[in-house]
């Protein structure tokens, strides 16, 4: 069976994984840098790049040991080549180039967004193309029609903040620390989602866009008013986010038609309330719903290795340049 080594280092997770062509994650390691960045309330690119440089090589050695395989057993080395924080991306990509050169195996440069976009197929063997994908992470918020490997049609994107960014900013306002998404979700469970009147930016709009900047400002005003409990702000923010996302998905489905399956991926896809709302939405359109398990939603190397499996047979040159921006 084909075997691909995957490397991820585009933000604040250093990760390596070995994945087979028949969807088995035979080894994976991941190191979060939360404690490095928490004092600053966000990811500091230079600190991230240094931490990746320190951790990545022993981590790759570790996954090969865990699986008791060598580089010679791999069919390709896949690494995130962008988009992301360029210092970190370069650490991962240069490491992959060196390993590819030393082992005479093909290098596959993976777009991090493609890693997220194909991750549901690693988790769900029955998921065929085409599918409608809501890709929600710390840096992106898009609706994509995934027609095949390398065939992505963007149906909607954000004109300001990404959804994960809105979660992180809400967490910061509420003093919940970093990273914010999971903390907001936890607090929201104790609150009333209809307690705080918050806007649903662009809901009902005939343009295929998302916007979250106004929602974040409204959260700040609600907090500063002193009239609302933090758990009610968290729950109301999360409800507003859900309403925005489902409204925009309805618009996209109306414009472009349905597909057999509705899929969500990216870090925010680990949010249980969002998953539940999307499951209901899918049902109302007679679509199947699928989402990777939370650990495959947030940044990881298994999704990069899997994207490498999907692209097996291709290879990229050793002078492939890391890309801070790289639209799908
Ligand atoms: O995909 P990801 O790990 O990294 C990027 O590619 O950006 O996504 C990280 C984002 C962060 O903004 C984080 O706060 C958000 O995903 N996130 C969540 C949850 N878990 C992570 N947002 C809402 N609810 C969650 N449970
Ligand atoms: Zn990501």
C-alpha cells in the first residue's frame, strides 16, 4: 500500500504524520505552541518559525520510529507549502525537500487549504466528489464546490475576518485567553444564545460573501455596556455566527444547486454547535452531512499526508517556493 509522509508547519502546530493510500493514519505527532504565544494573545510569526525549526526534525524521526518504517518505505514526502506564516512554511518545506532529495522520493507541495478541503475524505471513505464544503479556519472562511483533486470552485469568501478569527477576537474581549475558539464554545454552553441582540452581517445579501468584522465590534460593545453576562455574550455570538454561516450556505445552494453531501472542515469545524446546525441544514436539503473528527479539523499533518496520497504520481521541483498567499 502507498505510504506518504506529511509535514505541517504553516501556523502554530508542528506536525508530522504517515498515512497510507487506504486511509490509515499509521503514525502522527503534533506539538502545539500555545504556551509560546499565549502571553501575546496571538501567534507571533518569528517565535512560531523558531519553534518549528527546533521541533520538526526530531518529530519526523519520531513518527518514522513509531511506525517502524524508513524513508525508503515512503512513496512521497508531502509538506504544506503555503498559505501561512512564511517562516514556518519554509521550515517544513525545506525539511521536506531535504528528505526528498536524500531518499530520492518525490516532493509534493501541498496547499494547506487543500489539506483541509480533502481531509473529510480521509475520515469518510464514502465521500465522493463533488461536495459542497464550508471551510472555516483561523485564516479562511469559504464555501467551495469540491469537484475533484485540484478542482475547487470558490462560491463564497469573507470580505474581512475569518470565522476562527471572530471566535478568537470574541475570546480576547471576554478575557478567555488564547486559543479562543474552544474556550468560547465551552462558555457558550452555559449561556443563552438569544440574550444579547447581535447583528448577522450580510444575512440575506445577494452577494456570495461572509463578513464578521461588524459582529466582533457588536460583541465588544455588548461587553463594554456591562449589561450582559459573559456566557450569554459567548452563546449569542456563537448563535449569530451559526446564523450567518447557514444563511450564506443557503444562498450558495440556491445559486449553485445542491450536491449529494454537505461537508465542513477547518479548525472551526470542530465546534459541536456549528456541526449540529449544519447537519440540520443538510437534512433540510436532503443532503448527507459529514465532518472529520475534531482532531482532523484543526491543523494536523495527517491531512497533508492524505492530500499527498490524493496527489500521488505528481511531484514538485526542489526549487518550489514557499507561498505566504496561495488561493485554492
Ligand atoms: O484550521 P486551524 O487549526 O488553523 C488555521 O488554518 O487557521 O483553525 C484554527 C481556528 C482558530 O481560530 C480557532 O479558534 C478555531 O479554529 N477553533 C474553533 C474551535 N476549535 C478551533 N472555533 C470554534 N469552536 C471550536 N471548538
Ligand atoms: Zn488550517
